[in-house]
């Protein structure tokens, strides 16, 4: 019996050491460019599970007096990974988000609208465009940033969206990247910024598009004149993993430990590796443009990456994550694969104070919208 207890404790200790090492490597992912260190990016996907493991070991050691010293190992790892933990979990406990906009503030809404669900129509379901427009109307935002925005010039098939938002929702100013167009110009898609305040200047940066990788959109910016204050608003949609029905099926195989798990894993890892590498380069480009802004700035959009990633830490830099400042919990914004995926963000220049932020869980797009209020400079 004593031998069994000794073996169990040694095994438990080894498992603790392995969990701590993997947790710290997952944390290192935030600072290593995935072009060279993509394997750490893959490990970063397991950050929530590794964090939970380290926490469990820490608590368990506290209840074993003779081995309590091992709790220091887990505690040290948690302290070393605090920046990653704090980017993953928001701890703000305060007043609920109020629909009434605070005075002297700028309200920004960001949403990957998935082409307004026009192409996600399936038998037995309904088109969500009208409900999405009603939600946007109810938020009374000053600036709208959309990714996967779809515009139709064929009203017999799809209703035009830009005129509707301009006239019915009262956003007269906009800047559209038009990243993808049909040859007959009947349809366009890309990222777009709408504003109730005048747009006095704009910027468009097109990312390199390696062969076979279409699902990325540009980085755009609009200089908005808000009662004499110039604010530069950026939005972007970084490289997608390009998961299709096959990859989602492969994920189910892995979850169910099917006999085809090895082949399924190879397909997924290959797509993840390529996407991480492209997003790393795109994140460097975004940060360079943020550094050049002569005005207080805000960047929002679909980064397609998690909060403990190189992409997130590079783009955020010294800026504020609105959800971390004023939200609580994980803040999941992507509805598929995992309940821990927060990949849509609003990041604000330190010269702008974050007043409130909320993620809205809606049943329309495969992404949830995020809304934040920012206090204007000098107010």
C-alpha cells in the first residue's frame, strides 16, 4: 500500500511538471512569430485546458501537507503567465452595459456579418438580414465596422445593404475595401466602416494573398471628425483557417476518437500552420500602421486568433482591450469549434478611455457583435 501511494505521488508530480512546462510554452506563443515557431501557436490552442490543469495541481498540493512545496511550482507558472491569463479572462465586475450612450463618448460596433447570412440559407431556416439590421439600429452606435460585408448590385436577388444603412440606419459616410468582386460587378465583398460623423481621410492596405488563400480582407482606416476631434478607426479581417465542412467533420472525428483520427489531425494541422504563418505577417503590418497614426486610434475586427496568440499581442501592443477593461469572463465571439474562442476585438489607443464594452450573443452570424463606448480625448 505504501509503495502504491509513493508511486501515485511521483506520477502526480511528473504530471504537474509536464503541465507546467506545456503551459509556459503555450504562454511563449504570444511572443514568437508563427512563421518560425508555428508549433507553439498550435500549443496555444490548448491554453485554457493547460491553465485549468495548472490550477487543479496548485489546489490539490495545498491539501497534501507533506507535498505542499510543489504548489509553488504551479503558482510560479501562473505568475509567469499572468499576461496571458489576463488577456484570456476579463475580471471587471461593475455596472451592466447601458444602452444609453455616455456623454462625450464614441460608440463603436464591430461584427463579422458573414455576408448577412445570405449564403448560409438552408432548407427550414430563415434569412437573418432583417434581424441583424434591427439589432444594429437599436445600438445607436456612432461607428460601424463590418467584416465579410456583402453588397449586391442585383436587387432582384439580394437587397443592397449600403443604401439601406445610409438612409434607414442614418450612417451617411462610409469607406469600403471591395476586396472581392464578381466579374460583372453584381456583387462585392470586403471590410467596411460606416460613420455618422464625416470621414475626412481614409487608408487601405491590402495584404499579400498567397495562392489558394482568398479568405482574408484588407486593413482599412477612416479618419473621423467627431466635434473637432480626429479619431482614426481601423478595421480588418485577418487570414482565416479556411475550415470547410470536411475540417469540421474531422474535428468531430477527433472528439469521438474515431479510427481516422490521425488522418483528420493532419488535415487540420496543415491548415492551422499555414493560417498562423500568414496572420503573423499580417499582424506585423497592422501594428506598423497603428504606430504611424497621427491621431488617437481604435482598431476592431475579426483577427481570427485567440487572446494568447502572437497576432493578438502584436496588434494590441500598448493599447487597451475594451473587453478586458470592462467585460467579465471569456467573452466568446465565435460560435463554432470551442466555447473559449474570442477572436473579435475592439482595441483602443491609451488616449481614449474605455467606458463600457459588451459582447452580444446573437443567433445570426457565426460571430457575435461587440460594442464599446470610448471617452473622447480632453473630455
